[in-house]
C-alpha cells in the first residue's frame, strides 16, 4: 500500500474509538492486502462492513470510501457506553447555563467572547461586518464541536448574534421557558411579535458538517420588510389535474436514484 | 463526370429546401401549440436550485458554499411554513442521537431534522392531520441540493435519521393498524434521492416520502403532494395511502441585504452595546 491510513492522525473525535478516514483507493488496497470477512452486524444494504483477522473494522460506503477502526471491540464498547448516556432533549440543554438570567448576562458574555476569541472588544460593535471577524476567529477552533465545550463561548455567540439582530431591528430580548428549565432566547421585533432565533441554526452549523456562516445565519433571521405585512399564502383555487408529479428512476454513474418528474395524468 | 456532379448538387439543394420547409412547419406548430411533446408541461414546472437562486437573489454577494447555505436556509424556512396539511411545522430544536451515524462517520453523534412531527395509528400518510398517537416519529428534511441525496450524504446524516426513526415511538407500534415512522423529503427538481435510502428504510419499516416544489413563475412556489418511495415494500398486503392535497402556494422574497435592513432605522433606548433589553421577561411564546 502506498500510504497506510494507520500512519496518519486519527479522525475520530475525543473520547470515541480510534478511526481513520480512508480513500477509495486505500479501501481497495486494504481489502486486497489482508483477509477480511463481512460483518453482518454493521453492514447495511450498499454499505458493507468488514472485520480483519487482527480485529479491525472497515466501513465501506456506496461510493467506495471508508472508515477504518483500529479495533472492533473498542468501537462496540464505546457505542455501548454512548447508548447509556442521557440523551439531550433540546439543543440548548447543557449549552446555555445562564438560563433565566441570560438577558442580564448578555454584556458580560460579549466581553468574554472577545477575550476567548482574542479579538479587540471594540471591534465587536454589533455590525454585520463584525460577524465576519467572529467567523474568522471561530475557524481557529478545531474541531468545531469544541465551541460547545469551551465555557461561555456558545452563550457568547448567541448573545452577540442576538445583539446584532437587536441593533439592526430595534427589537428586544425575550426568553421563553420550555420543559426542563431550559430558556430559549429570542429577539422580538415588530407589532406582530416576529421572533428571531440566534441559536438554532448556529447550533446546527456547529454540530453538522460544513462551515459556520454566522453572517448567513443572522441575515436569514432578519425580518424582511414584507414580513410585517400578512404573508401571501393561498390555497389552490384551480389545481391543475392534467399533470401529476412522480419520482422517476434514473441510473447514474454511482448507482440508481429517484428524481422528481412530471407527466400528463392518464385518465 | 461534370454532369453527374451537377445532378448531385441539385438533389442536395432540393433536399435542403425540403428540410427547411419541414423545419418551418415544426416551428409554426410549436409556437402555436406551446409544446412539441405531449408530456411536456406548459405552465408549471419544478423549481430548481438555479431558479431558487434567481428568486432569492444575492444582495450580500455571497459565493460558493456560503451562498448555497443562505439559499438553503431561506428555502427551508419558506417550505416549513407551507407544507401539505393543515398545520404549520415549526423548526425542530431537538437533536436525535444516532449511534449508527457516529459509527459510520466517526464524528457526528446526532441528527437535527428540519421538522419533526408525530405519526398516527391507522394513518399512513406523510403528515398526520391533527392529533398524533406517536410523537416524534416523522422527520421532515428540506433539501435544495443539485445532485444525489443518499445515505452517506453529509456524513451519513440520512442514515442517522433512519436510525433515530427506527427507535421512535411509532417504530414500536404493532397490530394491523400500526403507525409507521416516516422520513419526508421536500426537494427541488434537480435533487435526486438515492435508492439506498428507500431500501434501508423499507428494511426498518420506515416510510420515505418525497415532495417536489412546483414553480408557478414569478416567485410563486408550492409544495406538491408527497409521493411514497417505498410504501409498496413496507405496506405489503395493506391498502396504500390515499393521495393527499398539495400544500398552499406561497411567494418567496429576496434574501435580506446586510447593508439595508429594509426597515425603519431602529431607535435604541441605550446607544450601548449589549444592553439587555427587558431583563427577566419570560412571557410565553
């Protein structure tokens, strides 16, 4: 094998079983070099898993890429331990310790944000352009899930994104108590009580693949001028029954898939 | 030799004249009837990612992935408010743990579907009408993606959803009128759904639904009634769900420009950065 994935730095998160992302060519080389047997417990259709004689586990995707675990046994133990952990019921659970006092804590959280991100406090002027500066500083935190682990970083980001929204709209902070003593902070604007959520998409961008576009998240929350008017949503007066939508099967280079299609309805 | 060559030229000229004459008729017929193929829709079509970009605009001059995120986020917000059915679905705020996703990706331990709702015994549609008997058993995922969404999409996000749904309350429903968990995609015209999703979902008794979004022109969109991808496999020997209605039509708005709020200039009472507004205000939603 040209490059052994085991010689690289593992790609797993802290506390998880040791594993390496493996390219398609490396998967082929691994399967050719050693003796692997199919692991039915971890295989799913189109995505097989193999166990080697020395106890490694190799997940192979439909596209041919893979994930190599150093030890199947270790993976099983970690999975069992994870399954016994309590599951969060809300994205803010354990991530916003300020709870009912969050609004009062907003100024100090922004001060702390500047300190954690090592940006001048005066540069956090609640302008949209300042969000780019925060994004740039966040890129230095790797893996990005650490953002949730550094004390008061995630609450600081919520506080700052909310302040940008508040400054832009003239709205006010607003807390909603949900089950389990969790308080959801919003910015409320306008007579219709338009809510802006500075935390949900932020959390998703931290915990899902892809970058964190704080600027996009905040601008998507801003009310459009037309949001202050009743929104135009109308039931279909005359549904067009001549045509129907369906999903047609297509064969692509990487296998079959269904795509939306349209055809004349057969009477 | 010369005469033969001239005859061939004449024949070619006559043939070219015939082709041009026939082409003229085709153009005339197409321009008057509006279509050439019987199955080609004349007025409506599905919205594509390119068309969405056109409707939403790009006032902030985003590029690449950032712009995709901006369009996807706005599309998600618009669609969740106009799904087929009587209710407006709120954004989901709960992460659902998936051991299978964590094992396959090595990093991502949960999924956060765009929308979550329940399932009902005896009802095999995509979105239940009013009251559900099995909460958190239907996931809604809005995808404005040009290309294939399959199990390994976004670090096995879809596999994670199927894994979480296989542990949802509806997954443990039994009896002839049992409830089924559902994964409901709302997609663009250029989004395709991999067959591996339907296969794995069917093996776990999870229904997969797909709705495309219809483009009525001028920014007016509509979520079409859902199509079941694997009902034939999951509901074997049972009556297949009756077709539901389309969602209400809605107009999309341009993305917000960061320089111009489009709102009146805010009047802040403090002029200070970080003023907390109304401390301790905990009025309910």
